C-alpha cells in the first residue's frame, strides 16, 4: 500500500487557505480534473515548534467534516473560490507556521478524502475515482439512497442544522463549512447564529417520506458531531427532533449510532493510512467517549483494520 506523503500529494494541491488553526485545501485530480475540498487543523506546540508527539496526535485530530463534505456535497467537483490562495503565494500568510506543520496539515486534509482517490502505479500519482469501493459502515449508502429532495424539504433541513449548530453557543469553522452545503447564507458570528435557538421549524414537508425523515435525523446527528463534541443541548434537541419526525426510539438510536460509528471509523481509517493507530490509542478512547460510542462498538470498528 502506498503511503500518503506531502511529496506525492503536492502535485494535486491546487489551492489552500488558512483560517485560524485550520487549513482549507482544494485537491485536483491530474487525470479527470475533479476537484475536492477538505481541511485539517494545525497542531502547534507552545514554542511554535512541532514535536513528533504533536505530529502523531495531529494525525488523529482531523475534523469530521473532511469526510462528510465529500459524502453530502451535491457537487463534489468544486470550482476555484476567490477565498482561496495559490500554494506558491501563501508564504506571507503562513509566517507563524512551521513548514512541517503546514505539510502535516496538507497530508491530513488529503487523507480525509482518501476514499475519493486511488494510487495509479503507471503515472505514479493519486487519481480520483467516482465511486467508493467499499462501504464498511453503511453510512454513505444510506445517504445516497435516501437523499433529501425538494425545495421545501431542503429549506427545512437547513433550519434544523442551523438550530443544531446554535445549541452549544459556539460556531466552529467546521460547522460553517458543513452548513454551506445546506443553507443559502451561513451565519458569520454567534449573534447571527443564536437567532435560530428559538425558531420554530415546520417539518410537515417530511410527512410523506419515512426514509427522508431518517436522513434528516442522521444529518442532524452529523451536524452535532462535526466539531468532535456532543453538547447536552444538542442531544436534547436531537431527541426532540426524532419524536417530531415520528421516528421510533429504537430506530432513532440506530440512526445516531450509525453517525457515531462512521465518525469514529474515519478517524481510525486515517490513522491506518499513516500507520499511527497504536500511537493514538489514548486519543481514540477519548474520542469514543466524546461521541458516546460504546466500547464494544469502537472495538468492532478497530477490528476492521
């Protein structure tokens, strides 16, 4: 198996943008021209140097949105954005970032899209492929087979996700990027976001479709775990939402577990590609607890690797 390295990823790196502690990247397939977006977090030590331990931890701490955006984005071929900057022109923007920190962030962003690329021995490069070879968890298959369609339905879904994002009284960069796939205007700050705390959402557009209702609940759970944390208020709203959507308790529990298992799976998968599963054992345990993922479930997922 070919390991992901900065050197073999760099030819695909078309644009980057730094936003706080995060790096947004656009990768372009050299054969098809397909473009995919992803981002990761800089892991910076207090003295602005990168120790080996911080790099290893960084391999696990990529944002959940990295894999979700490629699944839920209606058009995964992204046009260049005016908000991004050319790689060879970022020197001034990254003056406070060590070179190895930048390279590690780029590698992590690409790894989050690993299921969209395959190594081509003939041209010695990563190339994109249109379908996912194997869906071990069942998450991607469910979303593709049960999409949320219709203008009113999409509008209602967007409001649900905004309310979830507002529940913990903070707006993480990953939440803003995820929301951009579902709402016309993404809140720029907490003041704009908090107005959705008290809104009443009309969910009647989903009355006729049981599977679409389940997709709404699944996406709502995804919204809640995008920042790798589950807040008590988020859980409370998710429980209310399942009742409003008239999804039986057992089925609602299965849906929430599907989202958590897939989130955990993608973290383990990323560590598998970088050979750091054993090194990040402690972080995996911590993440499973944050996601409220039972120990037996996390063990099953690890056994897949």
